């Protein structure tokens, strides 16, 4: 998220960044510089199915991060 790196990020710079990323993706696709004809040098294979119960800790972390972030913003705006 490039707009988070600075206090002022003009939309023109965002469009230039998107354009450069698109040109880079098409260039790599057409040139195919890697000998194994893939975009990445590794693959991940999942041998086990995940269980629904595994989502609980990640959901808790997401809610906790949201609450802490909201508290930070509220405290920061009151200063």
C-alpha cells in the first residue's frame, strides 16, 4: 500500500506505479526469463485440509488488531 508510506501521495504517482507494475508483469510474461516457465521460484503443496476451528485464533487476532487500531486513532486525534 504505497499511499501509507507518506503523508501526501498524489493520485498521479499512484497511476504511474500501477502502470509500471502492469508493464513489468507483461514484460516478464513475454520474455519468460526463468528456465522453469513460472512466475515464482517455489511452489506450495498442501497435504492436509484445514479445519474450521483453526480460524478462531486468526479471527481473534483480526478483531484485536482492529480494536487496538481504533483505540490508537481515537487517542491520537484527541492529542
